[in-house]
C-alpha cells in the first residue's frame, strides 16, 4: 500500500530512457510562439499581460541592477507553473516532485546571487553574517548560525517546493482511493468524498501556482540582499 502510493513519484522510463526529459520540454511546446502580426491573439495578449504584471510585482523592491534578472525570473515562473499544473492531470508525471530537480534549480541561482554580492559589495554581503550591535561574546556563535542559515537557503527552496507538491498528490490519491472503496457500501459518503476531492483538486491548482511564485519570489529576495 505504501509503496504503491509513492510509485507515482518515480521517474518513468521507456526502453531504459528516462521520460523526465520529455516532461521538462513539454512546457515550451504548450505556449504559442510570437508572430509578426500587428495584433496578437487573445492567448498571446493574456500571456504578455501576465508576464508584465508578474515582472513588475517581482522587481518592485529591486534596484536597477537587479532588473536584468527579469527574463530569467519570468521564464522560471512560467516554467514551474506549467510543470506543476500539467502534473495534476491524470496519468502524468510531475518533475517538480523530485528533490534533485528542484535543487538543480535552486542551488545555481542561489549561488549566483551570493557570487554577485561577494563580487560587487563584499563588505555588505559579509555584513549579513553579523547583525549590528551584537554583544562580543555572541559574535562567533551568531556568525556560525548565520552561515548555516545562508547555506540552508537553497535546500529550503527545493524541499519547500517538493514537500508541498508531494503532500498534495498524496492527499488526492488517498481521498480518491477512499471514494472508490466507499462507492458500493456507502454511496452517499462516497459522493461527499468526491466533492471533497474536487475541492482539494482546486486547492492543489492554487498551491501549484503559489509555490512556483514563492520559489521565484524568495530568489528575488536573495538577489535583493546582494545587489
């Protein structure tokens, strides 16, 4: 029972080839390509409006030096949202439930923000390790604690995204199995369970979008500290 529940998070393969590569390239196929028309289609207009609003909201606290990250953050946001949403469809695989993939996104981007801070303003970047006004006996302890918290950031980014999506998929699976089992002996309870499953699915759609936004938002906050 437990093993079958977690089988959905295993990376599928066909003839020994992992299909996670196909799942990662799928989002780029779903979005329409730009055209040379004077007027765009409704889908392109909606996509452009969403990207513009998200970029404005995300880069509002950043100075001009951080605005060059706008294309990367917007692309990562759309990419993660699409992966999370497609993973809610039946008989699909969600790559963002893999901790290795999420850490592959989080660690290089976090390391880039830290490298920028160390290169441009090393004194200010190192100053985050020691709050102002710290008593002298606590200085070594606080430096160790702040250093650990700094290196935990990419791990927290990856674990947060993985845990939220994994927990939602497991809840959907458990409630769906419960509704199927209760369908014959207690149809009324099964109908109520299916209604709860519908509400949970809507909640998971919101979680899929929110977690992608939180992932990119925290990266922008880390960039704000170092730019």
